C-alpha cells in the first residue's frame, strides 16, 4: 500500500476477508501497531512524498478487503481517519495445477484426450507432428496454433486486451476465440 499525505503522520493497514466484521480506524491502528497477521504501518516524514509498506503471507486465489486509516501528529490530540477506507482485491493463483493428459482411442476420424487435474480450469492443446522441430510455444497453445503452424479457423486477437480477458478468466466466453480442426480446449 502506498500513501502520500498533506501533513506528517502514519498510515495503518489491515487486510481481512471481505465478509469479516469491518474494523474502525482505531482498531486498524491498534492491530497494525500490535503486528497482527496481515497488518502493516508506515510513518510519513515528508509532506507529499509517497510512502509504502507491504503486507505479506496472503493466500493465493482469494478475495481480500484492505482497510486503511491515517493519523496525523497534531498535539495534544492526534486525528485519525474514521471510518477506515476500504477496498477489495483478488490475489492471483500462483500455484500451478497438477495433472496429466493421456491419449485415448485414435481413429482415422480423430482421437480422444483424457485429462486429470487437481484444479478446475481450462486445458488447451495443439497437435504437432512427432518430428516437429519447432515445438509450440505457450502462446501457440493459447491461441490454437497447431499442426503445420495452422492458425485457428477464426481470427484471434493477439493483443494486451485479449490476454487480459484470458488472464482474468473471461477468455472462455469470448466468441472471437475459435479453434481450428487441429486444436481444441476442454474444461474440467
């Protein structure tokens, strides 16, 4: 979390599950100073400068709510922001799935692929000749570039926006993502 204040003071942060009881600014401060799990604080010693502090140990692939409050150094009584500011975020799933893909029945008409995974998700594959010197890249598989470097039957957006839709889990619903006869995807 990064903050810039218009006066000297401190910023306090507490990360909780979104459904947890909302803490007051005073509670966020107390917990941060007591080093509760998923808390941090930083002292702002220069007006207008950006100060930051990190919270570590969050669970991957989880929604969290961040509570932030700030306090000035005004004496005799310091002022604290009430209620604490709140926003939600989602941590990325940084644990790769474990699984296996096996080839089933092969006929002149096609073949069957079976997959196992310890996580739900989408499996994408491409078909390449066994003697293929150019192995498919991650992006070849993502965008369905298969045997003979054939492209999918429809145009595919190879843009930052398309990647972002895929990365945020919205790619599977994109009607522009079509696959040719030599590439496919399956959902577990």
